[in-house]
C-alpha cells in the first residue's frame, strides 16, 4: 500500500477497516524494529517507541529535544502489564486503575530493576498508563510491547491534538504518524504519584482531583498547584514540572481571577499594549467575547464547558493566526474539575501571569 509522506514521515491514515489493519500492522512493525511512530490517544498524540529498546528511547529524547532529566510515561494495555514493570501496586492504586483505565490517568510507582534508567531519567519510579483511544490499544496489542510515549511535539511547544500538529513539529524526524483525527480530551493525562502517602497529584488532567478524591475517599496532595505558586522554592517532585511548556511562539500574558476585577485588568492591559503599538491576540471565553476588541480573537468555549476548553486549548495556542501578533492575552478560568488542568497548562504557557 502506498502511503502519503511529508519529508519522509509516513502518514498512516485508515479510511476503512482493511486500511486500518494495514496501517496498524505497518506501525507495529516499525515500533518492533526500534522506530518512532506518533499515535493518537484520547489526551494528545504520543510519540511512541519500544520502551525496552534503549536506542529507540534515546531517539525520542533526541527528536523532541527533550531534557534528559524529564522521564517518560510507559503506555501499557492493562494492569497485568503494569505488574511486569513495577515492584507492587498499592490497593488504592488498584482501585483507581480499575475505575479509570483505560483512561487519562498515569500512576507513578516504584519500578522494577529491568526498566531502563533512560525511561525514568534515573528515578527509582516509573510512570504507567493505559490509554483509552481504540487505535492506541490496537497498536499496542499488535506490537506486543510497552510503548514509551511522551507528547509528540518539540519540547516546549504546545502538545499536538491532531496528526497535522505532529507533522508541524516532527515531519522528517520520525518514521510515521498514525492519523486518528482529533484527540477528545485535549490535555495530557493526570499524573498521580504513589511514592508518598497520601498520593500526590503531579499534573492535573482529564481525571480530575475531585474524581480521584471521590474514589479514594481521602486526601490527595495537590503538588501541581503548590509547585505553580510563585512562593514555591522547593524541588519539583516531577522533573517535567520545572520546564516552561506549551509556549506559543508569541509571548503570552495570562489574566487570572474572576468577574469584574479580571475583566478590568484584561481590558486595561489590552488597551495599554494596543496604545504602545503592539498587535494583540486574545484568548477568551464566550461570556467575555463582547467586552473586548483586538485584531485576533479566539474563543475557547463557554466558562461553563471547561471540557471543551481543554479539548481546544492546544489547537488555539498553535493557531497560525497568532503567528503575526506581537503578544497574546489569555483569560483565566475557575480552577475546578478539568479547569484545573487548563489553568495548569495556561500558566506554563505564560510569560507573565497577572493575579487578582
Ligand atoms: P509527557 O511525556 O509530555 O506527557 O510528560 C510526562 C510527565 O510525567 C512529565 O511531567 C514527567 O516529569 C512526568 N513523569 C514521568 N515519569 C515520572 C516519574 N517516574 N516520576 C515523576 N514524574 C514522572
Ligand atoms: Mg509533553
């Protein structure tokens, strides 16, 4: 079968079941031979490689330009495969896995010796998750190997939620991308560490703090929020948390807070920057759309629909319309449910945060 290519990267797009079988078989063969294949998950596109092949995993770091101290998540097909990689799974982690796998929850657990140091950046723990996307599950079943798969973007760029985004960053440096359309959740998985008691939320995502606490009936430490506060001076518990992420190519100001105060701050900033001669782009919620004027305005969603805001966030940050603005101002959202993950990503994308 002749697949289309961009700069040598094959695009495996399945339009019918027999094409899907061919695409999956081809992708699985590339992975088993130590190559790199980007594939869709329900969160964002992952850049997959055989997690037990050192050379293949090294390639992930090289093509992403990922700092070597930022460990990778290992994608698996179920809790049984997790047992091959981790020393033990605490009862509470089993409860969560039973409830949320396959799904956007990554568990950090003490690793077995044979898990390569390059995956874990030398840590004694490994992060594992079962993705919920049918193509990801079929690909892993066909390849028969656990897949190390960070987001398929260049380090520091917004994560990709379409195959087109993957090609924008990775065409010519990876073997193939399996095109499964747009990702439904749109922000990366929740990362929860069981190295502490109670467990610690290292990154908010599609499985919210509220959902975790509901199952565990106990406290979860919110390290992600704590480590983003401007007073935090300690060492991040997850190496990835110390890097600026999701940065669009344009400087981004985030205006936090709510109601009239937030609106006034955003309006003042927009006016000031425009008066200084900057071309401003705005990222807003529907409720505020009519309060501002600017050369480029992108509306994420209604404030009442944070799931849609999450789904659209990275595509908006990557929007080509923002390429010729001088500065972006983004409106913050209430930090509850998946709004927590949206705010976490916006803070990491921001060059400057304006707090209430
Ligand atoms: P990404 O690959 O872009 O989805 O990012 C994976 C996230 O998981 C990063 O923030 C990593 O720092 C984090 N992570 C992966 N493995 C571990 C681990 N063993 N301990 C703590 N955080 C981890
Ligand atoms: Mg990433």
